[in-house]
């Protein structure tokens, strides 16, 4: 991995596409679980969730690969060691979640004997039912989902803290690639 002080255009586009997709998928997943929907109303949304999850996985492989090749920028400003460690941990959890959420969702569905139709373009056929794989996939999908909601909220909160309180370029460089400190331009 190489070290840099900002995010290139591809990294920024990857970040925002996956951020929107993952937040949307987490929101839809929570709605499916707690929205009180009848089975008939839930089914088309669940199919949308599964099909979109496959696309998130395909794009996510690219996004995670790009991040691993490009590396992570150095912090925009000095911070306590615990904050730097927390930021690195959060970034790794988010990257892992980009891949683990759709994979665990697929395992949950496919090994329960349910094929996944991807918007009528292609279908991933269900292999033989293996209940324990489906159960493990369901558990990972559920509990990692809760972890990701918490980490996404912390990530957004930290970005806002850097922008509004620290007045550094952490958020600005993910929006525009600029390394100018916010206190220098505002």
C-alpha cells in the first residue's frame, strides 16, 4: 500500500457510491425486519434487497481492491493515538462489511434453497440446502448489520467532528480531494 495525503477521484466516487448503497441496504434491511410488513408486501422488497446486494458485492470487490492498492491517506491533522486507532479499525470494519454483508446474505438465501434473481439479468441458482450454512449466514448478516449501523454512525459523526470542531481537511478531501485545512479557507 502506498501512502498519500488525500483521496483520488476514483476513491471518492467509490466511497460515495458504496456509502449510498450500503446505507440504503442497511435501511431497507431494518425496514424488512422491523417495518411490520405482511409477507406479500415484504417479498418484492426482499427480492430487491437480494438483487441489489449482488450488485453491491460486485462493485464492492472493485472498491475494496482499489482501496487496498491505493492505501489510506495519512490523517489530515494530529490526533490522539486512540482516535487514530479507532479510525483505522472503523475503516477496516467498513471495508470488510462491504464484502461480508452481501456474501452472508447470499449464503443465507442460497443454502436455504432460494435462488437469487438479479433483476432478470441472471439468476444465482440455489445449491443443495445446507441449513447450518444458511443459519451462520443469517447470523453474520444480522449481527454484522447492527455493527455496521453503529460504525457508519460513528464514521459520519467523526467526519463531522473533524469538519466542524477540528476544522481540518478530513471531510473536504473526501468531497473534493482538497488538502487545504478548513480553517485556512473558511
